[in-house]
């Protein structure tokens, strides 16, 4: 039962002096308005109105309900108006989670500019390479890299995530540079692992448009990309890296791209949010900001030879 709506109708009847006038003002039929008033009286167990020849008047119980109920209705109307206004305003706290390396390297330096645009907004940033449950952890947004599996989430692509095989010049001097994917099996490879286990099967495209899978091995593995980057710079082996992670190393010659004719599948950097009918303006604003900053020509790819 719509108790608040029925109460608002009762108050309108008192203000306008008739059920007919109140019904017309609320775009209701007189019959429906009368039924709703009877329903309210039945639920409360008291008579609320009595008629004179010219006007409806409240009973003592009706007058008491009007006195206390008007405050309630007005407070609810004020709350509703405030929520509608807030729904159009970029304010409140935006809670988000993202890859520690990507967040520190590319998102963190851009946060002051975003905050300057939206002075009523607060940010709460969680940096972790672990995939957290947005719903149970109460996050508005996640920035995720790679394939997405959770069907409860809605994703919007922010930028491409191109990946490359690379190694340091020192490693390549000591070990033969691989010429085909099959030769990777004879090299020291640096392996990433996560919730899906060790990623020791590398899938590469072929010049003819096919795919080849190679099982690789090595002496070092980690769930944190920074560890693998440090190891590759130190000459410990061949590694798969996202371009955003090693772009500066490639430009400076600290790492070299291998097997360019056998590309790795490009995935995406995505803004991921729980399924909602209405996306909060703060989430929409930050997603648009990142697309504006990165997009199809992300800054880490500019000027790269690969």
C-alpha cells in the first residue's frame, strides 16, 4: 500500500476542500481518489473526514493526522528533491580499485586535474593486483586490464592493452634471440600467475593469421608485474608485458621487442562497474575522463617503434 501517497492525497483534499479538486490536481479520477481515502481510513481504523454542505472537514483524528503527517510528507518531498539534485551533481565519494602498477603510473598523476574539475567530489583509491568483488566490497568502479569474466559487471573500454614479448639486450647477448615461437621453450621465461594459476602457455599470432601455443618455463614467477619487469631489466629472461608497463624501457633501449611477426592478442583496459539501472554521475564522469586522457591513442604508445 502507498501510505505516503494516500497521506499526500488526504492533505491535498484538506488544502483544496474537496475530493474532486484534489483528484484533478493529482491527475486522478474522483473514484480512484475516493477509494484511496477509504483505504487509508480502513487501515488506520478511524474516520478522517466529514462532510458539510459546502466543504469537507477533518475529524479530530484527521486533524491530528494532518498535523503530524504534513511534516512527514514535506520531509520526504525535500529528501526526494535533494536526491534528484544529487543525481545530477558530481559529488560524494567515488570508491574505486585498480591495478597497482597502472594506477600508480598513469592514473595517480591525473587525479589532481580530475579533482579540480569536480570540487565537491572525494576519491577513495584502492591499488591492488588482486581482483576484488566490487559488490561485496562496496566499490563504485574498477579499472581492469585484460579479459573480463564476471557477468554481474558492466564494462566500458577505456584504451587498448597491447602486449609484447621482450627481453633486455644483456639477456639477448648471452642467449640466442628467438626467431620462432617454438624456440621460446628453450629460453628462461618470466611467468605471471594469478587466480587462474601459472600462465605458462603463451599464445601468439602467426603471419598467416593463425595461432600457435608454446609451453614455456623459467626460474622466476610472480603475481606482481613489477617483479617481472625488474627481473627482465636485470637480464633474467623473456617476459610478456603490456606496452603501458614497459613503454619507457622500450624507448630507452633497456628492453627489446621479440618476435614482432607473432603478435600477442590485444585486450582492453576497461572501466568496470556493478550492474545498475542508473550509473552515478561520479562514475560516469571519471570513466569519461579516462577515455579522454587515454582513448585509442594512449600516451604510452606514442613514439614507440613497435
